[in-house]
C-alpha cells in the first residue's frame, strides 16, 4: 500500500512543540553549556599554576557558544559547516557533507534559519554545532559539556535508583534460586512468569525515559522524581496508549538464535542517568533469566541531545553505583549494598562480554532511520542489527527518527509511519514517552479525545498533549510487512 509521506514538523509552527523548543529550550540548554564552561574558566583562573593554553581554549569555546546563542535568538541563517574547522577529524566529513547537501539542495529558494526549519534537522544541527565548537579546541576533544549536568541529575534520582536496586536484588535471588531448583529437577520455567517479569522490566525502562534532561528546562526535579517510583509507575499504566509488548516477547522468546548461536538483544540507548540505569537493570534481568545470551548497548559517538549516553557514561554509571569513596550517592542512600550489587552485576556481564558497547555515526546523523536498510554506508550496521532477536529503541528522539518526524495522521499504522523499516526484517520495539508531536498507531478518535482533554485542563493547544511526557507508547514491528 503506498501512502503519501507527509511533510516534516517545522519549528515555526505555533501548534508544534518545536516552536517553544527552538525559542525557549534551546537557549536554556545553551545557557547551561555556557555556564559549565564559565565555571571551568573561573576555577582554572583561580589556580596559580593553570594551563594557559587550556584556559585560552576554554575562553574561545565560551565566546563561540555565546555567539551561537545570539544567532539563534536573532533567527540567523544556519551557517554551513566548514571542513577546515575540524582538522584531522575525518569522521565528521560524512556528516558535514550531509549538512551541506541539505542546505544546498533542499533549500535552494528559502534559506534555513534557526527558527524556520524542519525541527529534526535544526535540532541535530544545534547539537552538532555545539560539538564542533568544543572539539575545534584540541585540548577539549574528549570534553563532555553536558557531563556535570548528567551526573548531578543522576545523583538527584537516588530515590528511584535505590528503590529499583532493592527490587532487582530481591527478584534476582528469588529467580536464581528457582532456576537452580528447576534445572536440577529438569523442569522448565513457566513462560508466563518470565513474560510477566519481561513486561515489568520493560515498563520500568519505558518510564525511565520520562526524565530526560532536555525537559528539565520546564520540569522541576520534584516532578522528575515523582515519576521514578514504583507507585507512580502503577498509576501511569493507564497512560500507555499502545502496548505491543506481547509481540516483542514472542519475537524474542520464540524466535531463533542468530548466526553465532546466540539470542541477542540490542538497545539503541537514549539518556544517561536514571534512564540508562533502568535499561541496565532490564538487561540484567534478560541475562540472569537466560532469555538473552548477549546485550548490545548502542551509544552515541558524541555528547548529544544533552543527556544521551556515550560509552564513557556507561563506565561512569558503574562507578556511581559502586560509589567506592562514598562521594557520589553518599548518605543519600541507605541501601548501599543493593546499589553496589547492581553495579557489580553490570561489571560482571561486561567483563564476560555479555554486555557489549558500540557506537556509530549513524545515530547522530541529521536524518531519520528509514535508509538504514537501503544505503551502502549503513550496510555494516544494518547487517549487524539483522542478527538481533530484538532491537529496543529507547526514547523520544529515536521514535522521531523511526517515523522521520513527519506530520503523520496519529491513527495511521505504526508500520506505515516507519516506512521501509516495516519490511526491513529488523525486529524493533520502541519504548517511548511522548515528548514530541509525532505519534502513530492510535485507535481512531483517541487523538481527538486527548486534544479535547488537554484543552479542558487549560492548555491552549490541544495537540500538545503529545509532547507533555505524560503519555507513552510501546510499539513493535517484526520487519516482515509486505512491501
Ligand atoms: O529522546 P529523548 O531523550 O526521550 O527526548 C529528547 C527530547 O527531550 O528532545 C527533543 C526536543 O528537544 C524531543 O524530541 C524530546 O522532547
Ligand atoms: Mg535523549
Ligand atoms: Mn505480555
């Protein structure tokens, strides 16, 4: 069935979340980055034997970020990246070419500006521009301008972190025990029990996504903590608009092993801090229960969308949980042993190579994911993902990229909105709290109902229920749709 592909969401549309994102969230995110580098400059300047070259470079970053903010606020044209801006970093070239192509080809008539552009494009441009400004200074090549923010927020998630650690440890012992006994008696573990636990950990990982840092600009920490507890999760179940976990379960549990004789689950990760912690606990369950033999965590190759996980953040998360000198969670948590247990479990599986880390440029391109199966530069990644029993796409940005951030009718099938991915043979589960405009697969009439409801709460634009982060979807595709 061929369907007309709708246009992109644009950030000059007042009825789109893109409008306030570009005008209010982006400047705030830049303020945070400028604040981070200003602090560093202040500290360094106080230090008698400071490294003057480092200090100078920090000042360049600070002033270029300030310029970038001015450009954004005055709605300047998006400037092209310049290859010479980034000497020696050839991994950038491909993306720079992509941006050039886009700016030249798609935009022959009108010039793209910060506040008049396709949302997904200018947002990826925004983060790429910050990254280039930082990496242009060679002493800052490995510097993560969002790291302090990510770490501080994880610290303030201690309530949810502790609760989940206790829960996991209990289940772990209950299950290991049971498994051992059942193994001894040759008995099979009841599928229903495993599936219930799968649902539980998947839901925990879903709501872990409700708390990404770029939303911190309009949510208080209290708001965020309130969605991290068990009670809150129960209450939130009615907010899950689509739940296709049963299809994902069948694909994973009843599907075959891959060419290496393994069942592999891939996570296309989203945010650091509480979210990745929930993904890791989900991973531990999958490995403990032997539902999966291997977990692959796909990280971002650079700091991205404020809070997204890079490989380095994975190791920091383990360190935070082990909290060896007590300086991270410290007295904030009582059940230190439980946290340590989770940290050690993650480390154990990592050392056994049952948790594997990967990153790929593909995840930080400006484009959506439809061409993963079609373009030869993506072939290696695509072939790798074909070997997965289940690919779990975490979060909002991944969902936007699966659907290409287009203005789909909200009741169109998920399989329509993901286009080529629907027949790509990839088995995909998207766990996403809705924090942007695009959504697909809702029952007929549901969007209208929610728009009315959202307006009845005093909100001006009904459609924006979908970017409030209150609702969520768990959508699945087996990749076997007829083309
Ligand atoms: O992908 P995530 O972390 O769930 O969300 C990313 C996000 O906060 O950033 C974008 C807007 O700035 C939106 O897609 C979404 O609201
Ligand atoms: Mg994110
Ligand atoms: Mn189920």
